[in-house]
């Protein structure tokens, strides 16, 4: 920022405040916490920043006070602060709560629930001033000040002493002291940080306002747009974060300081102000909007260059102790809107003495059935509200009556299609799979209705009669692959509780049966057709364990992707889509008959995951990929993931629909499913590990309602045999201000939608095009945001962005460096790329963000500490930036992306630590060493930490890899190329990425 204050009078400088000033002291115990840090909203120059001093003509004005509660009302502008509020640094002052103002641009704002929270200054408008002309004034009347500076009367009983020393007129705005820098970094107070948090903006060239005006008591509740004209000598609060990206000629500011760049070291931090504003909304784990402020017009939506949409995870696991309430309407029947079929929810309103209810989605007035009638109290609430979870909870599970069934509810069915060719038996896959299935038989959901069946295949198909009357299973071989028939169709799929002994005998004998098999062919297509013929009566879950490229019969595939000349051309994308239409057609048929498919792929050679994964993509399933599977190395991972797949609660024969309020519709869906009609998602099998993204569009030019409602309904069969409807309802305010949309943005949801869009783009375009599309979307959003502020502020060479989106550029870079999009053919194999793409398409938000920006933490110092039995693991799990400079050659680090754990041993790590953890193999090449618990405290401690990390997210089992510094190419492959902030192999680093974004933002700003 320049030092000249053009067009403004110059004020003489003031001396610094004496140490006796009451404001310089630390806040007393019990006072509100001092505002500051990257999360706060408002403006207060840091003490480490040079500020423009001034001398007021009246009593001195302090900067607007930052409330300890950060901006709790989404979509609303906070009320103007009372003038002369206490300074940000003094914690002994209490800001009085004020009723929240209406949302900008809304006609009938909803009444807030609960006590009115306090507000902060966050908006583009400066605080309104009195309409009187600005002139020097004497001190205000004693009754106004009452011994407190800034015009606040001391509240009775507040403990504030009346005999406060007079405020020194030379009080500087930066009393609060230097603000804390990012977590995990030492605070460098000597030099100013280029990254300035909201509460720590760059030195303002506008002086703080002068004059001793106090705000009129009634002015506090005015809508911000009614503010009187502001004076030109008033400081503008910067409602954005900024990053100084170049030296200003002649200034003493340092150049780029990468350590000051924003990083999501606390993981996925959800915006919680929205949840507090609307406590009746469903939890964000089920539905997360990309912004909690919906644009009021199509023109406003077109200026919001980020995706307008949501991420839905209908069966997300609730934390321990929390359950979705079960509602049974009984003979009344389910209460739904006659017109739009919305389910009754907390946002419907009852009128006509409780005889009618108005739908919140389409405003239709519906009759209340006699059995559901309840009188209303004086406020219009039903008297039985507390006994009705569907009217008080955002998420409910409704028991569906028979009219919601096309057929009787199906039993849980698990059918296994297992490759028994030479490579499957040699790698040990067959043995591990058989043992795991046997160990899970007691925990399969739906006992005693559960059914199970098996087909194995190599160059022929093997069917198994598991009838309960047999003592041993009977094997039947079909070798005609062109004309498939199913022998004994009634005995191939059996009730598990009746045929338990036969099934166990089969699983015990399966690895022995094929241990000498030397057949290398794979008749996968015919086997798939046979499985479909067995299952199409009832549906169920088909688990495919495939070990080699399908080579015989229908659906046979050939090697492709060997020609490097294809990469970089317009035909490159064809390698990432299914080669054979057979697989997509089979997936469509399976979905129609309620068969969901999960694919486990194990080969060390090319198996065309692009084609096989299509089966999982269109049936709501997922792909598990184990390249180069060896049971000694990958056995635990397969055991855990197959067991979770078999035992987690599953919703069978499901369909999902998302209803939106008037004027909004769902324009596109992204994830693993088949779209049955324009808005009905067919999901043969759903579970808690699946999420779906949806993009929204405005149907009308202008939205006339003050709020918009969303309802997700999943109709499914539970494993217990009940037909149920899982309903999630949420509301969001409609706003006319683009800045408000940015303020209420949810980075996690935006990144989830972006990742899915980018992966889909790789299926129709080059990788370069997909990466550029992500970069351009972020540039457009930042440019639009810059234009919002460029009139009011001197932005110079700063890259500015809203607090809510400070991690978006880094996550954008992470998407471009993720396995499905990174580099070229040498950076990831074709199968690895496609498998990662199928996986990421289904991941919930938190899991995806961890994969994009994994955890890196140092453990050697923690291992050396003498610890109590119940030590707190939070100390050691403090994340570090993903850059090589975070690694110390004397340390031991763990890298965790949710899918694998890498233990990095520094070259100069104490040999004692290595010996304690690895035993006699501590000096060997680590690729040959397996981490096992040793008989010493340090090893037990590390294994306990790894167990804890795995338990935090049971959906996948991260494998543990050991690597020593300098072990190439292993170190580069396992860790160095995943340090996304560094430049690796021609890819962009974080600093260069930010400079690229900034250059492009400034080009047309």
C-alpha cells in the first residue's frame, strides 16, 4: 500500500501509548476471548504494521470491536457498531447483544430461533454515521460516557470500575499486539507477514474516523442499506483476506513468504454459523451446500463463478449416541404435499387452527388428516410439537407402508464372482478372500433372511449347489461360454442361516480346490452374465474379485494404453472410458433389477479398470484396487475392506430424489448411480461411504421468496426387511449481494463438486484441459471477488479472497496434482488413474479433502517422551505443511492420506529409535521390511498411534509403507511426489500456482 493519502487531510502523528494505558493490559480472567487469528471478521491493523496516525478533534475513536463470536448469521449484514466501541485489544469490554437484522434482499425474513447472537463488522458497507455535519465537538455528556470510553454506559454489576484513568488521546489503533500467525508456525513478529488475516489487514491508507459522535439508540436495528451517507474521512474495514505477492518499489516489505500462505492444517473446517442460524436444518454430514446464501437472480448466479450446488451423503454415519429418529405414521399414512410430494418437515406451517398445513417447497395448502390433527398454541405452534420428530428434526427416517413397495422387501443378498485363475491363487488373494468371507458370516446384516451364493471362473464357469440338505457343496462346470445356462437355478442362491454348514465347508475347501490351477484365462464376461441370471429375480450386491484382464467370451478386453503417441492428442481420453459397450449395458441391466456391483481388482498387469469400473459406476457401487496384490503385504487391507463392505449397514433397492424450493432445480448429478428419470437416482445398494454431488440452477429470472428449501428423500429397503424413507431437510436464505454468497461459501463442498467435474472432464478431454478448467474457474471467482472490492480499496499487488475460501487455491492445486489428473502417462498407470477417479467420485467431503491435502506429522520427539498410559494423541497429530522443508533428516514422520500411511525415516534419525521400531532389520533396505510390534514401549506406542489413525476413518484400511530418506525411486513415488506444495517433475508448486492465479486475476480485473 502506498504511503500517500491522496485527497485526504494530513493529520499530525501521535506518540505511542504509554504503558500505563488501561488498554494495553491483558484481558482479565473470565473476560471474552481476544479477537484475532485468521478466523475473525472485522478490521484492526496489527501492531506490527505501520498505521496512519491522527489526532482527533473530539474524544478519540477506537476501531470497531471484534466480538468473540464470529459472524453467526449467514446471509445477513451485522448491525453497525456503536461508535467509539472499545478497542479490539482490550478483553475487558462486553459488546451488548443486538437482534439480528434481516438478510439483504429478503422481503420477509424468518424470525431467528434462540437468543440473538452478537454480531461483528463484516460487510462492504462502512458503519453509518450521524446525519449531522462533521465538526469538532467537546466531550459527550457524562451520562453517555459514565466513566467508560467510547460512549458505552457501564452495565450494572459488570465489575467495571468508575475510576478509569482518562483515555490517552494518543491511543494507537494497534494495541492488541501482533496477531498469532497460522497454527503450527512460530510467530515472526520482527517482520510483517504478507498473509494478512481479516483482523490483521494491511496498513490502511484511510485514517480512522474522527469526531465524537455516538450512535442514536434506535439506529442499531436499521437495515444496513438504510445507512446515511458516510464521510470521506472514514476508515473502510477490509472484508477480505489478502496475500501480498510482490515487492512494492521502495518499500521494506519482504517478498513472498510461503510460510504465510493459508493451509488447511486443521482439516475440514465447516462453516458452523449456518448451523447455528438454522438449528432445524439437517446436519451438514448429510447435506452441504456450496454456499449457504442462494442468489436471488440468474444474473447474480452468473457472476458467482463457483459451482452452485450441494454434496449429499444420505446415509452418513451419525456420531456415537446420535441416531436419526424413526417415525411411524401408522394408519394415518405418510403426510406429504399433494402437489410436489414433499414430506412433512420442520419448516411447514400450520394454519386454520391446525386443520391445514402449508408446504414449504411449493406453498400449497394441504389438509391435515384427522388422526394427525393437533391444536395450535398462541404462537401458531402445534401443541404436540415435542412428540413429533418430523416437525422438530432436520433428518428423520419414516417407515413406509405397502403402497411404497413394488414387490415385497428383498432380503440382503451377497453374491460372489471370484476369479480362480493362476494369478489369483498364486498371489494368495483366493485364500484371504475365502477366510474373510467366512469370518464375516455371523455379521452379515439381515439375519435370518440373508442369502448368499458363489460362482468361480477361469476359462470355464463353476457353479456351486449349496442346498441345506447336502453335507458338501456340489460343483458344476459349464464350458460353453457363448450360450450360458444356469444349472439348478434354485440352489445357487441359498438362505445363509439354513445352509450355514455347507457354505462354511465350501469356503474352507475353495483355496485347496484351485491351489494347483495353471489356467491363465479369464471368462469374466460370461461369468458376469451367469451371475446376472442367478440374481435378477431378487437383486442384491454382487462382489467381483477379478485378477486378470478378461480374455474369453463376451466382454473380452485387449491391452491398450501402451502407445505413448496417443497421449496429448484428442484421442487420449478414449483410454479412460470403457472400450466395450458390453459393460455399460450390463450395468444398466443390473441397475434395472436392483443389483449393485463392487469391483475388487488385484492384478499387477493391466486389467482395464476403465471398463470394469463402469459396472460399479452405474450401479451405485465402488472400485477397490490392489495393484500387484501379495497376501503377505496387502492381506490386511483386503481383509478389512472386504469385511467392511460385507458388514456395514446397506440400503437395498433404493431411489433418491432431491426436491428444491420454487424457482430452483437440480441441473446435474455427479457420482456413482444411474439416472432413471430427470431427477430420480437409481441406487441398487447404498451405504454410509457414498456421497453424491448435485449442481443447482435458477429456473426463474428472479426469486421472490426470502428463503429456499431443499429436501433429500431416499426410499430404500433396510436389511431388517422394512421399507423406509430417509428424509433430510434444509433451508438457506436468498440474498441479493454477491459478497454475501462469498462470505457463506463452503470450501469443502465446492472442492468436492470441482473434483467430480474435473474427473468427468478427463473422460471427454485431455488431462491438460481438465487441469486448466479448474484453474480458470478459480481465477474467474477470484477476479469477480476482486472487482467487488477494487472500488473501495487500494488492492495494489495483493491477491484478495474471502475468509471462507482461503484454502480454495491450494485445494485447486491439489485436484490438479491428484492421481486422476496429474502429469502425463509416466506419472500414474492407466489403471491407477481410473481406479482413483472411480473412488474419488464417491467419497464424502471430509474423506476427499484428506486425500487431496493429506496429514503429515512428526512422531520421533513424541515417541521419546515418557508418557502416561492414557496420553493424548492430539499433541502428536499436529499437521505440517506438505513441503520438503517440513521434513527434518533427524526426524521420523507419518504421511496419511486415508488410503496409505508412509513412515519416513530421516537419514540422520537416531539408530536407537529405528532399532526399537524395526528390530534387527533396522539397517536393511526398508522396502523389504514390514512394520511389526516389537517388545518395547516405543514400538507399542507407535503401533497404538497407527491403530488410532486407522480407527478415525474405518471406511478404508491405510496400508503402512516404510521409506528411508534417499531411497530412490521409492521415496519419490511414496512421499516426495505427494508433497503438493513443492515443484516435482515439471508440476507447479504452491508459490508458482498462487503467482499464476494472481497474474491471471489481474489481467482482466
